[in-house]
C-alpha cells in the first residue's frame, strides 16, 4: 500500500486500530467499478438484438461476442507486466478510452468482421481496466474483511448489471440504437474522469525491487477458484447474452425486467454473504448458492409466465451475488499482496473464457435444438458440475498445506 494511502487512513505511520472499510477511496473504487461495467452491461441484451436485426445468425452472434473474450484475456495476461512499466491508473484510463471508442463504433460494426474487430477493441480496454481496478481496490480493503470488501466493491457491478440491460433496452425502444451506443461511450468517458479523484496507489507487484511480473494466463496458485469462476462465467453468459432472445421466443417482453428484479437478490447477497464468508467460511456461502443455481436454471428452462420469470430472477441474483465475491475472496486470501494482480487476472480470464465459451456453445445449442429454452437445461448441468467440483476439491479431507486456502473454516 502506498504512503499516500497510509496517510489517508491514519495520518501516516502505524494503524492505531483496524482500518474502516467505507473510506472515501473505497467508495470511489465502487463508483469506478460501476462505470466500467455499466458500459459493458448496456450492450448485453441489446447488441445481440442489433446484430440479429442486421442478418447475423445465432452462431455468428456467438463468434462476435466470443472475440471480446480473446482480447480481454490477452490484456489481463499482460496487465501485471504493463503495470510494472506504466502507472496503473494511466493504464486504467487507456483501457477506458479504448472502450469509449468501441462504444460509439458499434453503430457501424454490423458485419461479422467489423463486429469482431470492435469487440476485440472493447474487450482489450475492458480487460485491462477491470483487472487493475480490482487489484488496486483489493489493496485498500482490510485483510480481515476481504470477502465483505470484495462483495461491496461488486455493488458497482451489481447496480450496473441491474440498470445496464434495462436502460439499454429502454434507450433502444425509445430512441434507437445510435443514442444507446452514444450512452455506452459516455459512461466510459465518465469513468476516466473518476480516476482523477483517487490518490496515487502503487500495485505491490510494481514496487521497486519486485521480481519482473510473469505473463500468466491462468495462475496455478489459484487454479481451483479459477475453475469455479470459469463455470460461473459459463452460466452467467447463458443469462446475459441470450435472455433477450429467450424472452422474445416465449413471448414475454420482460428481459429488461429480469435484470432489474435480479438486483433484489444481488443486493441482499452483497450485504450478507461476505460477512458470512469472513466469519464462518466459504462453504456456508457457496453450497447454498450452487444449489440455488441448479434449481434456477431448471425452472428457467420451463418458464412460460411473467411471475415465474421474475421469481427466478430474484433467486438467480441471490446465487450469483453471493458466489462471485466468495470465490474472489478464496483466491485473494491464498496469495500475497504482490500476487493479487496475477490472481485477479486469472479469475477474470477464467470468467471471460466461461462467458466466451458459453456464447459459442449455447449459440450452437440453440441453433441445433431450435429453442433458446434448451440453453438453460444445459446451464443446469453446468451448475451441477460446478457443485460437484466444489465438493470434491474443497470439502474432502485434506492433509498438508494447500496452495489456495482450500480447507474451509
């Protein structure tokens, strides 16, 4: 942690007491996280509809969305190395500017080649910015409140996930696609402005004398949390990318409402799950979350009414809102401070690979079956595999020291 940040907390020198979680710096990080994900989430339900309207098939839409993953993974892999040479906040700004340029260019990226090129630019900027923001924020969270802090950091993500898809669909319905793309670009420009409100914080891995960061796609030190995050991404991808098309198929114009209502569950879990994890252990968070995901996906595949759709959305919010920060906390607690950028990159790479793989796989599933409902039967199967992996790896008796803090409290 930088001297400036120590001074911010306690006037310099030693901590007289454990630091507060809700400091000005942490609040700004939550706000910045919101801007980063808001631009991303506005496009989740609307871009697939936009591409479909321009004659792209389900498989082609999947390839365009999957390109985002390729560039995001590339930039996350390079994040630690780049941060050792360039100040982290300038890298965040460069990433956000790239996202802003991509946001407005979506209006002309209607073919597979142009769509893939623009998604590549967007993914590169998003991957760089989101990785470094999380790594920087994790350094200002008290170690004893890491799961709670990461959960609250995710409030920005939660609010964006609720407002983004709904706001995107509303903008398209009321004003058309061009104003919507302009809003995406504007959100990222606001994010650039917010970065100037933060004090200088150096990444631990970029400190003088630190070893040269490695280029790591997936870190062995956090391979198990990364595997869980991959499966979370696979499941979430089936919701975020195909929900609008699924609702259109079953004749329920409530795709935007699904994401807004899911915020109820997300908020409840963000305010409770982190504390449960920190005090009791991750099994009290992840076991019920994964069971709920299985049930949610099975119910969703059979949904035909508005009430059922909205009920499922609340439970989906509870499950994912609890699981995501808990998996992050397992990873962050198992590495030193200097390894958090690498761990963050590995987790986000895994999630991006999951979403990208889901975009491709579920696109082909829908194409072959002729139904978007079939996607959620397969997602239920993925949820079961995730639960099985968690039980086998984290809940079986272990001897010796694990590399990831695998033994629960």
